[in-house]
């Protein structure tokens, strides 16, 4: 299950960051989800809460997901949001943004 491993990753990343910053509580986690990542943000959020539920670190935590618009880059120099065919030369451009799922920021409470 794709979404489950992503949700678990977010949990593990946030927990590690919180420990590194001597936090007592994780308040908010900001996540970038690329439109091309083929991930359902609602499902990730649901699974994240299921995973973090029993962890006192994450009591009352909220998840803020931000959808990232895909951006491509072509060998001819074109860069933009036309995904499958380069509008300049007709080649298949490379996806440079929009496939990622990552934690962009974490808000914690420090003792
Ligand atoms: Zn091109």
C-alpha cells in the first residue's frame, strides 16, 4: 500500500525531527504532495492519524497538505507545465517537479 508507507515515512520523519529539537509535542506537519505522485492526500492523512494515534508526541497534531503543480523541463530549454509533449520541439519533456511527497516543515512545542 503506497499511501501507508508514505504516511509512515511522514510520521517517522516528524518524530525524528521533534526529538532532534527537544520538542515535547508535534503541533503541525506541512507536507508537499506532487500532483503526479499518484497519492491520495486524504488517505495519507487518514493513515497518518491512524499510525500516530497512540503516540503522545502527536496528540492533537494537524497535517497541512500542499499540492504541487507538476513542472517539466525539455532538452530544448522549454520549462513549464505542459506535461507530455513539449510545445516547442515536440519531444517528451522530463518531469522535474510534481512527483515528490515530502515533509516541508514541522511545528513543534519545546519544553
Ligand atoms: Zn522541447
